[in-house]
């Protein structure tokens, strides 16, 4: 189930703000209530102290100018030393005569009261307030003080919605941009206004699209080149079939069959090379990470290429190689060595030499193959890894894919391929494989 990042952020921030506001409101409410209690206590104290020196000489009931005595929240009573009440502010709210000085709480039949008492030389003065009225008035004062917090809370929630929406606007724009693209549109995503936290994601997406563009372009070139080679090969096979059909004697027919068989063999070899190259394509799955002995791959490839070397009277030397191991796929690495040997043997003159060496150099395993051929001019070395490229002036049969396969496999395993002049006079090719960490390797 997909969840909206915008809704999640707004909800999380909204809940956090509401929770913080609730804590602040509760704390402020308690503080306001406490301050209101202190204010009422202070008023009671001031009234009592103001009446302390007033001349009350006779007993009389205080007559309220209002019909309802409940209009007065405070009750004031003055008692003589003999316990005679000489003053009462509310006739229906009598308090007992008590000698408690200062603040106290009294429970009567009509409710709970807060009382402040003070004594002078001749009388006891009491000022009281009903706790219910005090609490009601305190709550009213507290709510008036906290009322502005509610619009502020609503404003903060609106600000959160605006901030989250504005922050995610670049992502919405990128989403709309990608949704409106065609299937073949791999242009980089516009990163204008993208937050720093998301810029890496956008950069990786653009990098991925760039790699896909390169891979698709390479695949298109591969298909175009393969189609051209196959078309040329099929044309040659068609001509050879026509030649065979026009043969008038057994000798001409045998010669045509031999040429046709050679064409079929070349077509089979080309298809095999194309399939191998396709498996090393950038769009193929990532390479396995098993440990592979390069020496074993050299021995297997050398066994396969020995018949070709013997047919050309070429000495193939590889001796005893160290058991150096790298991470990769056995079949791919064997194919890499096989293509290097095939290229060296084919471009070495009859009775020449091909040597294979394997050594460990710092953090790399170095596979070197040298031949006694004519080598490759320096100006042509940059292109020999291109698919179907053949060095001008050569008449050696082949598909032009051998070294392209070598380069593709090397790139797949993060190895480098270096060209140089061999001591034998021909081409020297070195493939440098990174050594896996934590694996003991034999010394040179």
C-alpha cells in the first residue's frame, strides 16, 4: 500500500505541534489558575487590612443596594473580642467565628470557602470567597489569557501544510516530468530547486539514465554491426550455393562444397562470438563473485587452442603458472583467455611463438600474452577493441569480435587491458585484474 509522504509529514508535524500546544496550554492554564488564586488572595488580604482600622461601633446588618446578595463574591465579617459580630456584608452567608489568622479553607453547608483572617487590638476581621466562584472566575481569566493560542495553533498548522507542500513541489514536478515522457526519452531529470537531501537521488537517477543511454546506444551499434556482418556473410553463402549448383564436374563441385563449408563454419563462429558478446552486454545481469583460478582458465583455453597452434606450427608457451585467484565467472574468464590466444595465434606468422605469463603486481593479478607477429601500429590501437574492427592491411580471417569480447569481459570484472610492444617483436596484451581482499595469493 502506497503512502503519501506529504500526508505523513503533515500528520507527524501536525500531531507534534498539537501535542506541544496541549502541553503548553496545560502548563499555561495551571500557571494562570495559580496566578489567579494568588491575585484573589491578595485582594482578600488588602480588603481585610483596609477594614482593620474602620470604626464599627454598632451591630447592624449591611443592606445591599441590590436585591440579590449573590452579586457580591466576597463575604466580610467583623467580630469583637467578645465574639459579637458587628459587621456582615451578606446576610445569607454567615461564617463561624474562628480565631484562625491568615489563609484557611472552610467547609460549610453552602459549599467550600477560602477565608483570610486578621486581628487587631479590638476585633477579628474575616474576608471570605466561595471556592466555586473563585474557580469559575479563575478559569474565565485563564481562558481569556490563553484564547489567542488557538488561532496561533491553527496558523502553525497552515504553515506546516504550506512548508511541506512547497518542499515537496520539486518532487511533484519531477514526477510529472517522468510521467509525461515517452518510453524512449532518457534525458536527465531537471534538478532545479531540488532540496539537498534529494539531490543525490536525482543525481543517481540521472547517472542511471546516462548509463542506460550508453548501453542502448552500444546495443544499437551492436545490432547494426551484427546485421551488416550477417548480411555480408549470408550474401557470400548465397553466392557459394549458386556456385555449387553451377558446378559441372566433381572437382568443381568438391571445391564449391569446401568453400561453402568454410562459409558455414565462419557463420557458426560469428554467431558464437555474437552470443558471447551479448552476454557481456552492459544491460546483462551483474557478474558473479566466485573465486576463479586464472591458471586453470589459461590451461583450459590453451588446450582448446592447441590444435590451431599446431596447424600453424606455432609454439604456445605457458609453463607452470601461479594459482592466482580473482573474483569472476569461470566461463567468462576462460573465454577472455581463449580470445586472446586465438588473436595471438592467428596474427602470428607460421613457426612463430606465443607466450603466456601470470604474475601478481601490488593489488592486481597481471595476465600477459605476447606473440612474435607484426604487432599493431600505435595509431590503430585505440580502435582494436571496437566491434567488427579489423586493422587495415590484414588478411587474417576472423569476425573482428575477439578483442571486443575481451574488453567487455574485462570491464565487467573491473579489469584493465593494456597494449604494448612484446619482446618477441609482436603485440603484448596485459589484463590487470583486481585481487580480492582477504585472500592469500601465491608469490611470484
